[in-house]
C-alpha cells in the first residue's frame, strides 16, 4: 500500500509529459485557425481579382473602336471578343475564371430622340456560369422603365449621344482547402466607364460580313476556347 501511494505521489509531481499533452490539445485548434486564415486570405485575393477584371473589361470596352477621320468610330464583334478575352489573358486563366464565372458587358445609352430615357442597347457575355444580369437585359428601357444600371439609388446613367460600358462580373469561389469553411459563395463585382471617344452607336459591325466573327451573345454559356483556339 505504501509503495502504491509513493508511486502515485511521484506521478502527481512529474511534469515530463506536460508539454506533449498541451501540444496534443492545442494543435487541432491552431491548425484550424491557420487553415481558416489561409482560406480567408485566398478568398480576399480572388475577390480583388474579380473586381480588377470588372474594371479591366469596362475600361477596355470604353476605348475600343476603329478611328475614322471621316466620322464616328465603329466597334466590331471581334473588338468585343478581344475585350472579353483580355480578362483571361490578364490572370483569369490562373483561377479558371471563365470556367466558373461570367461577364456581362452592357452598353447603356439614351433612347434616340428622347429626353434622357435610359435603355440597354446591347449586351455581350462570356463564361460558363449561369448568371443573369442583376440590372437589366438588352432592350430594357425602351418603355421608360429603366432608371439606369446599378444598385437602387446608385444607378449609372448615360448622356445624349454617349454610351456607358457597364460590366457585371460573377464568379463562384473555388475553395483552396475546403468548402466547409466558407462554402462556395458567388463573388460579384461591377464597374462602369464612359466611352472615351465619339462612337458610332447604331450597331456592332462585322469586319467581313461574308465571314462573320462569332458574337458573344448572352444566350450562350461559353468559355474562351469557344472563341479562340
């Protein structure tokens, strides 16, 4: 009995396994916190990239056009395809942007011979994600129902004989570690730029009507491979 009590007292006083026990208890918590931090940082980076893609496309779409000394600059289907492809070239390929996302490019204009009545003249889209425009579709506004494009109370509007390139981008987040932390939320961003020069707003042209370039209309859900080899 004395030996048993002595052994119990020695066991009570020993500290040789304390560090190992503490590490075993704290390691899962530390690992979970570390993984959460990595996933949070990755999500923030992807959201930043989505924002940048929206800005890039809106900016480039506002600049394109074939300059002419004789009149207004024309835009072609090939120009818009190149603008949308630019998102892929500027880093979108690094995280499968067009495989899991979608771009909706809209031309917001004023109905001809109206008193500032806003309408969406045309839209072009690219990406395999099924995502409808949150702010209207091509042709909307001809009845005077469109205040502009953007969140309620913060609508962007166009002015007479000008156009605004309004871009909405959506991307389903692809978790780096696991969807148990954040799931797979849809990241959305918008951007808008006024057209930089005097543009022919009547239509989108084809460079060669006998051999037309593909039109990235919004009834399609294609990636860049469907337009470029």
